[in-house]
């Protein structure tokens, strides 16, 4: 019930330590989803500089890629996107009713694969800054 | 321990009543009350003795709240030390605390064997059945709280009315399309079909799933895992027939029905009867889609 009065510790939202894998998967999926929506806007903003001509577009991209912050953010974007894709596949299986008893393991698997891909991508993203 | 306030009230009440009655019964009442208090003291004394003598004791921190008694209307935690024995459950510990320390400690329990579903509690941060949870499995001090997302009536007792309303909303009873010919004819179910609904029939209406569900906490109209599981139990029962199944799907595919579920698996994790609730909800989602999409 949403309109219960404050019961102190019982209604405390800071119980994140007690969250189970399924709950974490849901939270991460929501979070990565919103990050991707946010990225979409910056993506469009950068691409739309192409309307100002070839030179402006090239300069904008080169200028951004020279910044270390942008490179680090790109690694972050990759990790967010990979997790969202993998967990999306996991949710697809959940929707189809396959392997629901292994939903926690598939969540851990998607975390591990995400970590592996992100670590492997770091040299590529951060080279020549 | 903390029965003082209530005792005083009881005495006042007794005095007021006594004015209208004879002097003799008044005295009798006083004497019996005195005796009861002496017995309570004795029990507590005995408990302290037992705690001293016991090889192993456990500490429980119990949520206390009573809106009707002044001085208890602020939620707080009471600590009780209980002598441990092998096989002790959370409910056993609570009953010991109630019987020996504080008779005003309130909680629901009945069968003590995970059948009645009265004692779903929030133990160490998870919804569990008190009678089914071993103290030995928990890290002490064990925190015992009422079920979250439900109104607390007193101490560990929560208002289950809303939960029952949601359960009744899915018509949780057998309604076959047609009855067999003969009056004494049985309505047989195939073993395969029985297997399919087997787990869903185990529900004991304890409300642990509903309390654990994040969506139900935010959306008061959401049917909740238990009610949807009930709907599954009957919708999947082949003896009911197609017409009734359509009716049932119509109920569960409403705005606050199955589609609210976001597969967090919280209900499945806490269910004391190990019902695969999320699996059932997902299957009903697919059934709902199938009954609405008719390309053939």
C-alpha cells in the first residue's frame, strides 16, 4: 500500500543491501534504459552539426574525441548498452518462459560478459588521446 | 517488561466497573488481578533463570507499535533474550517472549506448521513465515518486523483486508461451464493437468509475496502475485471450460492485472511454499496475448 504512514525503519527505502538478483537486474535495466534515452539526445545533437557543413561536423567530432572525459564516457556508454542488450535478451527468455529458475544466474552471466567486453574495449577507446 | 501502561489502564477500568457492583466482587477482582501480576513476575523471573542456565540464547529485536495506548504509539524495537533449543523457529522465539516477558506482544499464529499462513513476518529484511524459519539459519540479533507495505494494526499484526480484497477480485473458486450429467458424477482432472496447476494450489494466503512486490507497493490497485496465481490455478484447470477461461483472462488482463508485473522475482524469492509465481504470471501474460491476437 502506497499511502501507509511512516513506520520508520520498516518502510525505509535504504534496504538495498537486501535486494535479490532479480531486483538488481530490474534496477540496472531501468537505469541503463534511461541513460540510453539521454544519450540519444546528445547523439542527435552531435549528428545535427552535419547540417552546418562537412568541416563543422569533422571539427566537432575531432574536438570531442580529443577530450579524455569523452573517451571515458564512451566506455561508460558501451558498458551501459551491452548490459541493456544482454539483460534484454534475458528478459526475452523470461517473457517466453524459458529458464525462469535460472534467472539469477543469467543476470550474473550478463554482468560478467558486460565486464569482459568493457575491459577488452578500454585500449581501443583510450588509445591516442 | 513494558506491560505497565496497560495494567494501569486495566486497573482504572476495573475500579470504574466495581463502583456499580458489590464490595465483595470488587475485592475478588483485585485479588485475582494481584495474583495474575504475581504470576507474570514469576514467569519473567523463571525466564531470566532459564536464560542464565541455557547453553545458548538468541536475541530478537521485535517491532512494537500500538496506536491505542499512549506511550506505545511511537514505533520502537524491544529486545528479548530467549533460550535457544535445537529446531527453534522464529515463531517459537516470539511465543517464548510473549509468554515469559511481555504478554502484550501481539502477533498472528495458528497452526505452527506453514499451513494456515497467519505468521508471515519481515525477518532480517525478508518476508518469511515465522513457523517455517529456523532461528539457527539467521544471524543474530534477529530483527522481526511486520510485513512492509501494509498498515500495522498492532506490533506484528498488519491489516490484510486489501490483500483479501485482491484475492477475491479474481473469483478464487471453481466455476465449470457445465456440470456432468449424473448427480453423483465426478469431475475428473487428468494427471497432466493436475501437475500443471499443482504448485499454484499450494498458496496459503500469507501475503508475503504481495508485501515483497515493489509494484504492488506503488500501485494499490495491482492484483498482486497471490491473486494472479489464484487466477492461474483456475484458468489453467481444464475442467472449467473455454467460456470461463475467457472471463478469467479478462479479469487478469485489465490495466492493473498481469501487465503491471515487471519480473523482479521478489515474490518468487519469498514465497514460503515455493510457488513459481513469476512463471505463472508470465504464462498468463502469454495466454492473454494469445486470446487477443487471432490471426487464424
